[in-house]
């Protein structure tokens, strides 16, 4: 039995042998290094049934390689990743968001930085698709999170040309470049969810994409009030080497665990109050930076200045996710000429 594969404007005929198919895909650089599900015509047709979009519709040109992301090609990569058809609207919307000019996917794909596009999902679709927002939210074990994130990475490789050492020049990379997809734990949040902050109705489902580093843990099992926990947050955020600090640009992401969020909210901090506190407190004295760093990045700050980690007070993204435990995480962003984008999920 033979299968037809149309991945990057090339159709190949191979015997249905998993080892042989994966060998061809590995050799041609069409995978993320993990085995794939062969994207046969039958499987791709089933995947296309998950969206109302037409198979030949173009979602856009994916940089830096400049491939055309048709719905069919996205479906091929979704099959390879192990997705279910009902995930297609999320995947397509996330790709649309990444192709907006303000996201600047070209730089995120080609940089030496460890950045990866993080997908944050809000609204009823989280529960409808079983997308994890609780325990181990950044980790393994959930099909939707793992395969939606992986499908997007395969699109960035196979349509965008993001091959390591060729167009993807990341010095180190990070595990999120396999899959980086979470949902906000709206039920455990004391505040409005991210998509509502950004003007969408609570009943809408939305995807936010942001270019960030992997999660940095914040452990505070001692503080029993909001100011104490936020002081720990501020100390963790205030690090020298992150792009937000160095370039004074971008949107770092704070993902609060539900227990930390509840304590902070009980102390009558709103999200706006949290941003103000951390903008003021997450700072490093200019004198702590090397002489050359001071000259190159902070020449306009006076010698006794405290340099903020968060470039602008409203730049900090805040979501609530994760399970029980007095932990939170923060993710510094790529910082350079990129902004997060939120889009309503369309079928």
C-alpha cells in the first residue's frame, strides 16, 4: 500500500512502513526529532474536517523561509504532531496571530535567543478540548497541550524553514521549542482572564501568542500576604541578563499559581496594582551592571538609577495557571520589537 504526502510542495510515494517513513522525514529535516504520524491523504482529509476553512486557503507566508501556510499544509503538520481534528481552529488562529507584523515572527524564528512562541488559550474551548490549565500545565501528559504546541512547531519548521543552525540560529534553544501551549486556569483566578483584559467577551474563546523564555520558578511558601509574595516576585524578576532588562523592551509574562494569586487578591491587589508594585520594585542599581553594559544599554539613566526589569508598567502580562502549591513562574520575553497578539478563535 502506498501513501501520498504533500508537505513542502513535494509529493512522495512510500510503503506504509513506520520506520521507513520516519527515516525519510528525519533525513529531510521534516520533523522536530521525534517520530511522526504519517500524513496520508486519508488522515489529512479527516484533519481538514475539523475546520470550516477551505484546504487551499492561505493563512499567510511564514518567515524566515517564506513558505505559504495553506490550511492543507497546516493540517498535514497537525496530523504529523498527533492532533485531533477539533484542534484545527486553535492551531490556525495561533498561526494567524504569529503572522501579525507586531509579533515579528521572523526575528523570533531566526534569533540566537532562547525564545519560543508560547500559546495561551482562554475561554470555553479550554474545557471543550480538555486543554490543561492546572497541575503540570507546562509539562507532559495532556494530548491537547502537547500536540497543539507540537503542530505549531512543525509548521514553523516545515513551512517557515526554522531548521536549527540554518535559519533557526538559537544558541541553546529550549524545551518549549518542541511544544509550548497552556490554558489559563480561569476558574481558579480571582481576576479577569487575559482575553477579557484585551477586550474580548468572557464567553469568547481566544488564543494569545507571546515570544518568551521557558518558565523560571518562584518559590514562596512563607509569605502570608500579598506584599510579601510580590516582594519575592520582584526579587526573582530583577535579573541582569534577560532581554527585557537589557533592551528595556517587550512584555515579560508572570504566570501565578492559584494559591499565590488567591493570597495576593485577598490583600486587595488588582492586576493593575500587581503591575505597579513589580514595575517599582523589580529593579537593579545601574552600578551593578558591567561598565560596558552601562555604556551600551543605559547611557540615559543617571549613575544612581534603579533599572526596571519591566520596561513599562502596563507591559507585564499576568495569567493564572497551574495546580496546588505555593509556586509561580515568570517568563522573560524576547523583548526586541515584538508584541504579544490575541485573536478570537474562529471555526
